[in-house]
């Protein structure tokens, strides 16, 4: 009897040690689960930026590339506007230099188009508006974007379509915008011409998306 009762404390002392052992493993499993969930979030973001055109997929932005800042590689990609149609590929990317928006730009656009809404033309009225100051016309910003594209007249015959424009952020006096783009589809029309569809992102100096839109270009083969 004395030997049996002496062995019981040893059994009670070893039980807590066995209960504590799984704790580090549970923490490791939690960290592994969190790590496995991270790519799913990235995939969701990539899906949000995926082109809706056809079945072609727009590749997500590399984490190493800061939003809104054209890299040397992207600037070099602007040369694709001089390529023959057959050398273009879905996923090819490009970027442009920036252009600053002035009050004179806005007032001249208002006079040219007849769109003299006070949000654009009257600083006192605009000061009490939702935006707190004058802003550029959305179509002026789109026009700047097309003007920033280095379209080669020997390759690009015409701008055929502008579609699905979404104005995400107002462009104000003094803002500088540039274009980041990617080819999302190409299609031959006949023996001399093809259609090139690109998604454009018009980005301000702070890296914020101001406008996104799709354009379709008639390209000489």
C-alpha cells in the first residue's frame, strides 16, 4: 500500500506537463493559418482589378512597384505604341510622364465645351461645395490622358472607343496626373488592321486613382 500511494503524486505531476505541451504547437498552427490566409486577400485584390473584357486577365500590380509612380521599366513600355500589331501582347504595360492641371486649363475647357458649371469655374461657389474648391471636368482629365499617350501615327490609326469610365477621385488645380496602362485584348479585323484594347488608370501625384477607363485603338498591322 505504501508503494502504491507513493507512485500517485508522480502521476499527478506528469499530467500538467502533458497538458502544457500542445500550447506551442497551437500557436504555430495559428501563425501558419494566418500566413495561408494572406495570399487569399491578395487574390481578392487582384480579382477586383481584373479586366471585365472577354476572358483575358489583367495581372495584379507587383508589390515592388509603388502605385502612382511610373518606373523606368514602365516608361520604356511606352515604346510599345510604335510596335507592329503582331508584337503586342496581352499584359504589356506602359506609363506616361505627368501633366499638371491649371485653372487656365479648366476655364478654357469650359469656354470650349460650354460646360461652365460653377464647380469648375467659380472659386467662391466651389469653396462651399462638397469638394471645397474648383475641380477639373472629368472629360478634361480623360482628354489629358489620351493626349499623354505617345500614339505613333504610323501604327495607331484611330481611337475607336472609350468606355466604362469611372471617376474615383476629383482632380484639382495644381494636381499632376499621369497614365498607367495595360493591354487587355488584341484582335485582328482584316489584313491591314487590328483592334487593341487597353485599360487606363489615371493617377495623381499622390498615387491615388482619379479615373479608370478602357480604350480601344485601331492599329495598323
